[in-house]
C-alpha cells in the first residue's frame, strides 16, 4: 500500500499531478484544493490512497490524513466511486463532510455535481456513525477560488464522447484564451466555447 509520496512536482493539471519519487513519476488524482498547493519544480508531500480495480490501479492524493480518511469512508457507501468521493471533497472540506453526515444534511451533498436527493439520502444513511465531527474549524475553499463548473464541464465533455485527457486540455486552452468567460462560471457558455475549440481542432476519440 502506498500511503504517501514525497518528491518533486513535475506536472500539475486540472484534476491530477505527477510527483517524481526516486526517478519514478507517480500520477495522482486530487481535488483542486490539494492541487493548488502543488507547484512544478518544488518538493511536495501528499497522503495517498490506492484504489485497485479489475482493470486499473489509481492513486489519489490528499493534503492531509483527515482528507484521505473521509475519502476512504465515502468509498464504503454504495454507489460512491473514487471520482464522486473526490468531487465531494472538491466542494466540501473534510470537516464539513463530517458535520453534514452527522447532522443528516442531505442538501450539503446535493450541492456536489452528480449527487441527487436520493443519492444524498443514501450517503447520509450509510455514513451514520462513521464520520464524527472533530470540532476543527472548516477549511473549505470558497466557491470563487475552486469553481464548481470545472467538474460539470469535464463531465459533460466526457459524456459527449471526448476522452478525459482531451477534455482537460481543451478546457485549459479555453480558460487561457477566454479568462473573462471562465471567470463568469456559466457552465453552458463555457461548454459551448470549449466545444467550438474542439470542433476547430483535430478529431478526438475517433470522431
């Protein structure tokens, strides 16, 4: 089990990063909060959780052990996979998740893209007694700093048939070319712009 990484950051993307450890480039998936603390060329340490599936092994990185703990407990909920658990932590701090689960706050979970009322109810029921609040102050990053539209746009692009890699690349290009547009956070308008850029480029995903 790989429980942590300590090395030099060689790449940071929208939802992933590469940390070089003893000559090996270790790819991690992470929340925007964790990624915001990683800088190319600098040393970094992240706490990790390795998720093994029949056809893949994916390493998820976290800024704190508490964030990793909440992530792993979320995975115990039926219907919650790694990406959805990561999305929860992209919207809420670990302590906010603990408070919401302990207080039966389903609305807090419906604020996460991909979780509806029924899913939120299931999460609250299955987390009961598993995540008690620690009393620590919330460290949630304001929505203006970690915009929720990114995950929504990426999910829409993947749903339309583009690979996640191409979707991330296209979104990053649009964000660079049209900063005022992405600053507005209007998912529909951002998605239209990204699709126009993809349409002007080479075919993606065998299209």
